[in-house]
């Protein structure tokens, strides 16, 4: 019977995704007593890394791998699977550590919560100042920050409630509520918009719409009006955030879609420096999806608009920005293949003399 190779194991599949630096760092991770106290797992990793990056099954079976790891012992399937499982769990934990490093504010919030729970008040105060300074210095609109600020307000409320029994902590409660509402407004609108694209692409029935709860447009208008009346920079920043959501939602209407598209585009182009790359990419995808759908439906020629958007994206390094999903690729029945960077740049340079980008 043909011996089975090693490429199907979870640990190997994860190791194949590591670059050389990540593999070296994971090696230190495996050899750390804090995470692993099995010498056989260290030997298993050292043996596997010899076959990086291909991890080919050719000439490498689990039987001879076990023999190399366990000094020539006879193959024990249960023991081999145990070692592979431990290595897989270590690889998953390493991915978690990498993600925490990439999300520094989330990591700081985790530490802040631990410091509060352990009554380390001086350290808590210093860490809190650092987190608050980060949010105050961040001038870019980022929907993810609203969720983090909601959590920060909750941590502050719980800490004050635990150690200061007198006085009101309504400021923290209001901050928690408002930031959570901001996050909900953006995220729910994004989900509704994506479902609208799915409805067009996959002919979903109208029952999908009955499951959705969204903020009333009139309530949004009132909120924007009140925020604009406030002279603080934070209020104006939040007003812009809700204006974008307001016009974004109107893109789905056959009556208001094109007008909303023009207003959303004007806001985005005029205030482009106020958004972080993720939100910029999100709204450009919304604009481009609207253009493509208008072309698909035969309502109007939006190719010029698309080129304007692509040129602006190129100027801000967004054309090849990595995102989880591209809504334009979800539009069924369309052969929509993006040109190469060189072709796009050359084409847009020719057109840029006739296209306004402001």
C-alpha cells in the first residue's frame, strides 16, 4: 500500500504560508518553554523545515518522518498524530500572536483591562494615557476605531465604578453608546449594500430585505444637521462620517442613486485625506460597483466615471490595496478583468488631460 505523504496535515498547510522570516520566528516560538515542552515537537518542526517551502510528499511519508523525529523508533500512529496536533496548535497560536502584534491598539486594550482587574492603578493610568493619546492624534476616519473606542469607554467605566463609588460616570457611558452606534451605522450599511449586490448577482428574493434593520434616513439627516451645528472638530469629523453613510445608502435607490453617487464622490474627493486607507478603499469600491451596475443595467455610460475613480485610487496607492473581498467581482455575468498597472497608468495618463480629478 502506498504510504501517505505529509502535505495534508494542518501544521504543514500553515507552514507553507510562512515566509522565511516568519518560519524562523516560528522556530523560536516552538522552542520556547512557555509555549511548548515537548522535545519531539521541536524535532518534528526541525525535520519539517528541511522541506520548506514545497513540503513535497515525494520521498517523505509520515512513517519515515516519525522515525527521524523519534530516533528510529517503530511508527506509532497515535503518537505521531499527537505531535502533529501539538505542532498545529502551536502554529495557530503563533498566527494569533502575529494578529495581536498587527492590532496594537487591541493589544493595548487587553493589557489595560488586565491592569484594571489587578488593581495596578499607576500602570493603568499610564497605559490609559497612551491609548487616549493615540485616538486623539489619529485624524483619519476609521470605522474600526469606533469599536475600539467603545471598548475603551467600557473599560474606563468599569474601572471607575470599581474604584470610585461616588460621582457620575455618564461621560464614559455616553462615549460607549455613541461609538458603538457609529460602528453599527457603518457596518450595517456595508452589509445592506453587499446584500444588494448579492441580490443583483444571485437573484435573491425580497425576503432577505425583511431581515434587515437599518437606521432611518430622516434620523440620519437630523443627526448630521446637529453635528454640523457643533463647531468642535470631532463633531465635524463625525458629521462627515454620517454624511458618507447617508449618501452611500441612497446609492441603492433607482430614484436617488445617481445624485447620491455624485454627492458621495464629491465628499470623498474633497476630504480624501481625512479617511484611512481601508475606508477609502471601501467607498471607492462602492462608487465603482455603482458605476458597473449602471453599465450592466444599460441606464447610463459610467466608463468615464470609472476612469476618474481609478485614477484617484492610483494616485493614493489604493488600486492594488489588499482587501478581503471586491464587490465588483461579485457582479455575475460580467467579464471584468482589471488591466495591469502599466496599462492602467498609460491609459489614465492619456485620459487625464480630459478628466477632472478634483
